[in-house]
């Protein structure tokens, strides 16, 4: 049995390796949570990239990508708040949405945007790069989301 400190974190780093990584129920829940995060993040992220791609603003790629990450985080929190409002009051839903795992969302955003830059050379959305961005955006935080569920009992959504 794992012990947790006051913040709810595992006291032993070896617990990462010792949790069972073959629990289908936890992978399913982590995948579901990650999918909702991906939807929310993609709306703001890809919307920002598309705006700057078609507006020809002349803004540097790094600036566009930073804005895309920020907007992705914002839209993910908004979407999660809307979803949670069906289960709880708005204030509690917003607080829960803001308490989601930023590590998961930021890793998703950085992976998606790094792949976009690597494959297109800049902030460019194309029909062939979007599914690849979604795939890497989904797979990058998935093990972390599984670990949070299994080791900490915390869901990112």
C-alpha cells in the first residue's frame, strides 16, 4: 500500500514503477479524460493557429505558439466548466476545471505545437498535420493521466 503526504502525493518515487500499469478500467477512464482535455485544448490552440495563419499578421512562430498554448488552456477550462455544470453548481464547476492537471494540458499543448512546427515549419494547419497533432496531443499526457488516477486517485477532469 502506498502512503501519501499531506498534499496527497506519493512519498516514494518508486511508486511510479510499482503501480499496476495494466488496469483496463483506469486506462479507459484516463483515455476518456484525456479526450475531453484534447477537445478543449484543440479548440483554442488550433483556432489561434488558424487565425494567425489566415490573417498573415507577421507575428513570429514562437509568439503564435505561445498564444495557442494559452488559448488552448483557456478553452479547455471553459469546456470542462460547461461539462461539469451539469453535475454541480457553476462556482464549483469552475473551481474544479481550474484545478485540472496543468501538467497534462501543457504537455499536450507543447507536443501538438512542437509537432506542427516540426512538420510544417511554422504555425500552419493542414489536413494531414491535424490528425497527427491530435494523436500526439492525446498520447503525450495519457500515461501521466493514468498515473494520477492510479497513484493519487485524482482525475484531470
